[in-house]
């Protein structure tokens, strides 16, 4: 434990906790609990109460965590909306990010906040951006300016140069800069991103709702919200334990959508995530292509599940190997069901080879030079999709080649296609 002890002696607590995680493994032993409590106490003595709270939570010392939470000052938005917020929820910065936490057990259907609409702000995204540029209560509680990729420097943007998101990001930056020239608002890209990431829609009307926009996203949320007559209301979807964070659901977002519009990558989201690729067909496939629409190199979108662009690229490859005469004009919306066993086996092998080349290209080009945490998360999410389909295709090929027998499988492609073709019961 030499490294962690050194960090603690130097009061480098965040570095120490990372060492402790590595040294202690998945279990939290007594030495680690004692160390976390010592770190929390040290932070409390320095009046860094949010950090102290975080360490007490890691040590599972909820009593001390709640004691120190009382010393964390209320944010301005909480003070001004105190009459409309549940008394036992609080904005805090924990584990390096800000969120809303429960200070007592909250039963299901507890009203977390009930904000009058006259305290909210509605309008077009351009109007809301201009409103945020003014000195107002809503803008006082916003995150730092470098949260969103559209505000990155060119050199930081280039850290994702291996990804097609680099081009998509540049397009978004230029679109926002065009709006900026028309509005004459300083710091427009940042403020415009705040609006896009924090709006709540009531039909065609969009609102900025103070406090409610402090809740972080989860694919497994514990609150829900609705507009009700003249109020915006958030309620708990399930019982929430004391010290637990309250999570909203921003909607089903892919890694690309969340990265571009929210500045984060959702966890455990591979099924919805996406990666855009260039595929190369063999020269023998050229006579199957209408040159007005396709060349042997073609672009496609691969999702982490058998839906959307994934179905389209499978359909396109099935066409290439089939006897069908009419070449599709676009991949978008193109649907072709499995033709036969030989055809589907070729499709899987063809796509597997394309993915292998892409993985090798990425490994060779991202070994160094990526330091921005969000950039790393984006590239990892793309790689997760590639690995998922590499493993899926490898298994499908083994099944169709008769090298693997399967009794049960939950992979959506193998169930929907391979099993449906009669390869296993």
C-alpha cells in the first residue's frame, strides 16, 4: 500500500483512492474503510465537505456522510426554489460530478420538486440561448464551459480523429457558429449546448426548468417528470435510499447523441450505441453495384443491436450475394430478409473481415495522443460495438459451419436470424 499511503501523506486524496481501488481489488477491507474515513475527516477539516461526503459514502459510513452533508452550502437555485423542493433532496458534488442526492429514504411517488411554470423559461432554442446569456438565476447554476465537445480546441477535437465523430462534431461547431453570427451572443457555443442538453419538452413547447436540470441521466432512472397544468413535477419511480443519487432519463441516447449534445457517454449502453464505418467489398462484387449509388467502398452504420443501420448493412450484403437484379439506391431503410444458409454465412464472414480491419486500424492509430477523458470514453464505446459484433459474428459463423452447438442464446441477431434459419432448436 506504499503508493496510496504516500498520496495520503501528501493530501492527494483522489490519487490515493484510485490506488486503493487497484490494490484492494473488488472487496473493501478494513484497512481501506479506515483510510477512506481518514480521508473524509481530513477533507472535512479543510471544509471540503462535498469531498468528505463522497469519501464517507465510499466507506459506507452513512451517519458521518449525512452529518457532513449538512455543512455543504445550498446552491443559489436551491435557496430561491426552497418552497418548491423536497426538504430532503440536495445538490452535491460527489465522485467528481454534481448531482441531486437523497438525505433521507424517499418512498415511491415522492414529489421531488414542483416548480411553477412562471419560474421556468420557454421559447425557441435561439431565444433560450439569448436568455441564458443574461445575468439570471438560471445561468448561475450551470456547469463549466468546457463540458461540451463543441467548445473544445481544434487539438482536442483531433484526439477523436480516428472516429467519424470528428467530422460530425466539426459540422455541429460550424452550425452553431453560424447561429452565433446571427445572434451576437458571447460564448454562444457553450450556451447553445446548455440549452440543447437541458430543455424539457411539453409538446411543441420547450422549457428550461431550474433545479430539475441538475439531475443526471441513467438508463435505469428512479424519477419521472411531467408538466401538469401550471407546474412541472418530478416524482420518484421507486423507493430511493438515503444518500442515493436521483437519476432522470434523458431518453434512449446512443453514444454519438450523448457525446455531441450532452457531453457524456452513457454506461452499459452498447445495444443503443453506434459506430460508422467504411466497408470494402471484393472486386467481384462490382457487377452487383449500380455506380450511380454505390462503389465497392461504402459507408454504413453499425449499432450494438440488430436494428437500424445494422439491419441495413446485413440486408445490403445479402443483396450482394443474392441473384436479385435491382441494386438499392441507398442503405437507408433497405430491408432484405435472410436468403439462405450459404448467403448468410458469406454475409457474416464478409462483415467480420470488415470489422477486423477497422479494429486493427484503430489500434494502430490511437496508441498515443488521446488524453481527454470524454474522447477516450467515445472511442471505447465505438470499440465496444466493434468487439460485440466481432464476437457475435464469430459465434454465428461457428454455428453455421457446424463447429458449435447451441441450446440457448440471448444475442438478438443469433436468436432472430440464425435460430430462425433452423441452425439450432
